[in-house]
């Protein structure tokens, strides 16, 4: 797919994403098998497609809530300053929670979110991320469950954007600028 100054090269197909989401859901179902109510917390906005598909695969009683953070704006580089733009509506104390992140990059956002949520004393917390870029990590943080480990490329699609564009692509693609 071509835009004004960049092209999106296919990286992970919609079919591969669907298969991996299904496999991740099986692991989550097993981990939280004894829960009476799992609160699935999506980190907006990039995780919305992933959380939608993942929740449909879960065989557990679920409640969905969202947390919106910002560290990128319209830039390709993280500002490393994490701001909470929308907080959870519900209480998570003594509850089982699953945090759903689109991509773990430098780790600053996820680290901030984990600390914030842990301070609210959930019973159990699992973090799953669709994508992980370990070579970009600046903070020692890991998701418990990762869909795909990818190389250090700027990616879009399946909810992930570049300057609010390309979220609607059904696959993950790598952004390649035409002047490179």
C-alpha cells in the first residue's frame, strides 16, 4: 500500500495474526481457568483490533475496560514521557486482570502501566502483547505472552497507526519511506 511519502510492506498476514490470537487465547484461558471474572484492559488506541479478536476467543467470564496512554503523538519516536489520557472506569483491586498491549517497543509505556496497575492491587495480572521489539528495549520489562517478536521496523496495521493512518489494515506492515 502506498501513501504520499511511504509504502507499507507486508510483514505479518491477517491469517497468521488470527492463528496466533487463537493460540494466545488458549494460554490465557488456561492461566485464568479458575477466575470468576477476568477484567481485560486494552491499552488504547493501538490494541483495539487485537483486544476485540482476543476477547472473542476467550472462554472465560470477561469484563472489558480501557486505559489510554500517550508517548508518541504523531511521531515515529517515543517521547519516553507516558501520560494517562483515559483511566479505567472500574475497580481492579483483588480482581484478575489481563493487560492487552499492541506493541512493546522501548518499554516505557508498559512499565508505567504495570506500575500503575500493580499499585491498585489486582489479585493476578498477565500482560499480553501482539508485537515485541526486544532490540528497542530501554526499560527492563517483558510481556508474559507475546504474539510475534519483530525486528526494529516501524509497523502499522491491525489497529497500529502512523499519524492516525493505517489502523484499518487487516495485517501488520512495515513502513518504508520512499526517500530512503
